[in-house]
């Protein structure tokens, strides 16, 4: 149930995670500044100690769950945008897939009935058509 709630609150969760990461960075930078470092150096040192921010953000998103579903939805939206931009290509792709699937089904049906399931007669190999 929590994973579904996290999926619906994805943007809020991302903003909260970014704010929390920024808070940790600011806290560590403040500690380093109180130890005598300049603000820029303290911020850079805190960032180095904290690690790769993009990687940490992605890891926190992975914990919430549904990352595969989100990636699939993003891929689907990208495909739809591409098809909307090129309707001729979309029509050609759909027709090609339809003809290919239909032809494959027809050939398999013939092969299945002739080769894979022989006739149900005794001595069917002696029948002449």
C-alpha cells in the first residue's frame, strides 16, 4: 500500500528527498565552517564527503518502489510522442506488424495441421489427395 501511495506522491517525495539531502549538505558545511573553513571550501568538502548526489537520489527513489513501472511509463510516453510526430511512420509500423503477425499465424496454422498433427486415420500416410 505504501508503494502505491509513493507512486501517487512521486513529485512530493522527490522534493522532500532533495530538501533532506540539501539539509544534510548544509549541516555538514556548517560544521566545517565552524571548524574554520571558508564557505565555498566547506560546501565542496561536504559534497565530496556526501558522495554522488544523483546516485543517492536514484537510490532513494529505488527504495520507494515502482521504478520499473515509472521507467516503462516514461518509455511509453516517449514512444507516443515519436509516433505523433511521424504519423506516416506510425501507420507503416502498425501495418507491417499486423501483416507480419497475420502471416506468421497463417503459416503456423498450416504447419500445425499438416505436419505437427497428422490426420487421425489409420494408415494416413497411404491417403492420396
